[in-house]
């Protein structure tokens, strides 16, 4: 005979509050997908890299939409009056944990990853001009040395971003713009750029991805009920300038819902 588990009234209150918050968040997310949102700012003092990197402010938002077999990530630069490449976004690390019984083994290194984004060129003397956009451009293991290649008579866009093997294994992925050849380009710039930007904007790193880069990760092991965590955003053209992103309130509620589901599944397996 199984002895009943005693739960105090205080614990019941906490569980009710968590469940209500989680259900409220879940009500605005389609049943076939989970949506997570994180923010990373220099004002948070949540550096996972070198804090001295951030001589200028940074502000980013990262949104994850995970469904069965696919993860779509929108990485947005929100910094106002941006004036140096040190304020552009150049890397993203995260962990995806499928919630299933039995536990699903996920290998993100075997994913097919694509990048979509609008490009802009801030070259000195030309002002802002548009470049061929990235349209579902494959993200390989090493960043391309040139923004474009010519295939026949067609100019084809390449990206400097790569899936970095140093941080991509199991349920973790490292998307990196600093793991390629030559000067990095396709760093994510904001829509608000200073009228007098530094030379790193006008000379060295063109073209940029304007405001938002969308990464699409196709992997059969991804589940719609997966949790996204351990999000770290990198800025600037020097490796190691990173900030640990903070989950926004609705994401915290979804975490609570997912962890509650795991606990219930564990208790069912243990007692029945």
C-alpha cells in the first residue's frame, strides 16, 4: 500500500499560484508549439563573459518557438543610437530539453540550420544601402569568407554565421558569427544607428543583418513541449563578450508548467 504524500497548505498555495501563472502563459501559445522569450542587456550586469567588453550599452531580445521537429529563433537587436560593431549581436548559445517519458535523446549537431534576414550596407561614402537578403541560407560548420558567391550568372548570398562545434552537442547549440574566415560580417545591427557611426560600422564588417535574424533549426528529435534555457548572447567582434539572457515573465511561467508536468509524470511512474 502506498502511503499518501502530505502537502502543507503553504505548499498548496505555491503550487496553485504556479499553475495559474503557467496556464495563463499557455493560453496565448498554440497547442502545437511553445514560445519562450529572453532579454540580454548590459544594464543587467549578468555577464557570462568579460564585463570590460561592454564599453557601450547593448540590448537584445531572443524568442524561441519550438514545435515538433523544428525550432525557430528570432534574434533582435534593440539598442538605440548604436554606433559601434561592439554593440552588434554575434553569437547565441542555448539548451533545449525535450520533456518526454522516456527521455528523448536530442543531438542538435545533426540539425539542418538556416538563416533568414534583411541585409544592409553602411559603407563609408555610400550611406545605407540594401544588399541581397539571406533567404533560408544554410548555416554550415564554418563561416563563409565572402558575403556572396556567383553561381553561373546568379549572385548567391552566403552567411558568416556557423554552428560552432565547440558548443554544439546533445541538447546544446552554439550559433557563432566569429567562427569563420576573415572579418566577421552579418552581425545583427539595430534599426537605430547613430548618424555618425564608428569605422567598425562604416568600413570593416559590412553587410549587417538589419534588426532581426531568424534561425530555423530542423531536427526530428525536437518536441513541441521542450524547454529552452541557458541562453547566452554574444556581442561585438571579440570572442567571449557574452551576457547570460534573462527569461521574461511568460517564459518563467512556461518553465513552471513544464517542470510541474515532469513532476507529475515522475510521481505516476513511482506510485502506480
